[in-house]
C-alpha cells in the first residue's frame, strides 16, 4: 500500500464521521423522510408538479437549481485549492476516473438497460441517457460524508464536466443509434445541443465552484486560514445537508404522482439501476485499492464513478422526448434509486476504511456505522 498523501492524512485525522451531529447520525432517516415527503406532496397536492415545473428559466428549474447550489457551496468552500496540484499530478487517478466514467459507465448501463428492459424501449433509452450523464453535483456530498479527498473530488468533477460538454452528444448517438445498429437492435435518436450540456455544467458546477473558491481566497486573505477553518466553515457546513434534503423533496414532488401511480414500471427500472450503482462503485473502489491509492482517494474514485448527473439526464429526456415520456420518467427514477444506494455506500465505504485502511486511521476516530 502506498503511503498516504498529506491531504489524505489530514482528511482521515479529522473525518466528518468522527464527531457526528445528531442530524448526521440519522442521515438515512432524514433522506428517507425527504423522499417520502416529496412523493406525498407530489401525490396529494394538486398541481404542485406543474407549479414547480413552471418556475424555470430556459429549461432550468429555479427551485431545484437553488437547492443544488446551497447543497454544493459549503463543500466546495472547504476545498483547499492550493492543494489541487497534487491531484492533477496523480496521472493514475485521472486516467482511472476517465476510463470508469466515459468507457465503463456508459457501456455497463447500455448492457443492463438492454438485458432488463429489452421490451420497454422508452425506459431503456432513458436509462442509457442516465448512464451517459456523469455526476457533477451530489457526488461531492457523498464523497464528503465518506471522508473522501475533497480536492480530488473537485478536480475529477471538473474533468467530468469538460468531457460531458465534449462527449455527451457523441456518446448518445453511438449508444442509441450506432451500436444498436451494429448489434441488430432497435435504434433511437438523441437531439441535444452542446449549449444545453454546457449550461447544466455552468449552473450546477461553475457557480458553486466559483463561490467556494472566492470564499476561500477572501477568507484566508482577510481573516486568515485559522479563522476560515474554525469559524466560517462550521457556520456554512450545515447548509450542505439542508440543501440536499430540500433538493430531494423537490425532485420527488415533481414526479411523485407518476412514480406512485406506476410502481411496477419503477420496480422494473430499479433492478438495472441498483446493479449499475453498486457495480460502478465497487469497481472504482477495488481499482483504487489495487493501484495502492489512499483511502481518501480510493473512495473519491469510487463515488465519482458511481454518481450520475440526473439534472442533465432529466433535462435532455424532456427536451428530446417530452415531459410525459417514459424516457423522462426513467430520468426521474434515477435519483430515486441513486440517493438511498449511495447513502448506503457511504457507510460501506467507512466500514471498508476501518478494515482495509486501518493504518491510515487513528484508533480514536475509527467509524463503525
């Protein structure tokens, strides 16, 4: 096993799980409650989904955008941007992440969608679109909860964003039209512009990333690093979870009626999604361990491989196939499965840290979820 980097040692020495607040201890309960509240609101409040869908600018839901920005800002404000050079220099990690996200991930989702949904072309296409949209938002939260490397997560998410703008449309054409044609399967088309993808990246990553960077620069220059780390960060940190819960409620309220009225369809889509998230995370974690990475970077590699950009997937499905389409429903079911699965994998990750990376973890801060 390679020696842990200074960043990794600092992260492990002061993990979020070491001093869990009451809110964090019951994280799965709060997230489950948020999902249930959202589903009930969408089901019981007439016209709520229409109202939420109407509050948008250029196809971007303002309430959801607000929730995501509030969720991501505190984590990106914690990043020590002066350490990013150590992540960029780690060629193994960057290359591994690119292969997992842009080769393994889309191919795996394509295979699972055809295996389990061969008779449901709309849902199959929707899941393939989900597999093409690599995560640039919520993965930062899961990584932070699992004591991953914040700096590495920021770099990998930014890298995915660049590739998303460049490769999304081309991969959509390949996996929905070219590859099925080669295999003698049904073909579909994907009409998405580079601007639509870039807009998602700029809003959901660019704004909070810039805000976090400017906060770090201003805070340290004016007040000093000690004040910033010990006074400012504790004040803004709780807003990450609040933003997450708010976003989850909105997401499930938007499609609560459709999800609860089509439980069998949701169940059919849940199987390949469960396999996808579990396999991607497991392959990423195993690869990081095999390459001798520290726990912090191993778990970051795993979560950035497993997460998906559901905002982009839903937006593309609606723009191409319509808001009531099966493809759009598949995009919504994505976070329905992803959120609880990745929360569970946070606890799995912490348990594996204690078992396989125990030399990096001081005995007094080991977590046993």
